[in-house]
C-alpha cells in the first residue's frame, strides 16, 4: 500500500488501468483528506490492503478505481473524462 500526494502520478495510473510505468498494477485507488487537511491518494495492491485501509477508517475518502479496474465517477472526473 502506498500513499501518494501527486495528482499527476494518480492521473497516469488511472489512465493506465491502475498501473504506473514500470510498476505492477494496483487493485484500488482512494482519494482522502489527510490529517493535515490536504488531499492524499491511497494505492492498494491487493484486497487485504484495501480492506485494512477501509476498516481502519479514513475521513472523506472516495474510491477512484475499483478492484475490477473500473473507474468510478470520481476517477473519471480526475482524469477528465
């Protein structure tokens, strides 16, 4: 599981079905508000990581990419589709 602050990196991953060039594809991407009030993205590489992220709670989180590789409405808005 990774935390990423770069919108450009996340856009690249969303456009490439959850993969950044040279890295393995992820299973889900979430956008959330971090403890300092900024926007951060959580990149989960398997279902267990995603479940841990959801169970441990996160304020104002929105799924951008589902486990099946489908973009959510939030994901489409970020990409610009």
